[in-house]
């Protein structure tokens, strides 16, 4: 089974599975371009020196270290960060070696809201904030299409079949045959 399907209980299904927005990779990609540019420039400068081989090895090693630390680590962190909404809970997982996660049952969520500034609105992401009666609000940054995620999560939390009135693809219920019910 693929992630997150191997974490689901009987009868639970994935409603939404997202990684953070690509916005969090802008700085690592910029660093990648700068480090590669500086490394190529440095290799060009030292090619005529008597100790050029040693200088090239040092420049290459420093460039590889910086690329791994400032590009690959954030990229892998982005790729292994999962925001999952199921029919029963919200799951958030981060990390490869040091893995952390949180599961929030939908029944414990009392409100869901979002925030996004100008840059977030331009690129299409934002911060999702979930509140429960027992804890401080949980904030999830860089959620893509945060408004749609907030609406979907609100529907899942409230589980109101009348929210889906005339939604394309919805099935009528026995109780209200003229209205669309939950899928």
C-alpha cells in the first residue's frame, strides 16, 4: 500500500492528501543556482593556478556540501511533509529520519479558519488554523489552495448532507430525494 493508505483504519478513506506549497522551495532553488554559479566561477578562476587540482576539489566539496545542506535537505523535508484529511481525522507528518506527526480526530475540531497575506494569495497558499476545545490552535503553514481545504474540512467536520445541495455527482438520499446527499 502507498502512503497514507497503510495508516488508515477499517472504513476510513482519504479525502485530501497534500504536500506544502512549492513556495517553500523558492529559497532552496535560489541557493542552488547561486552555489552552482559561484562554484563554476571559482573553477574558472583557479584553472590556471599551480595548485588548481586541490582548489577544484575544495570548491567542488564545498559546493556539494552547501547543495546537500541548503537544497536537498529542504527538498526532502518538503517531499516528506504530508497533510492528509480522511473521513475520520486530520493527519500531519513531517520528516524522514526524525519523523513527527499529529492526528486530530474530526470530532475534536471546533473551528477551522485560514489566513493568507498578499504573497500567499498570489501563489495560492496560506496558513490553515484548526481549533479544538482542549488545545491551543494548530497552525499548518503553506497549505496549497487553503480556502478550498478549509471548506472541505468544514464539510467533513460538520458532515451535513444539506451542504451538498445540488453538488454535481451527489446522490439523492431517501430522506430528501430532491436534494443531493453526501457521496
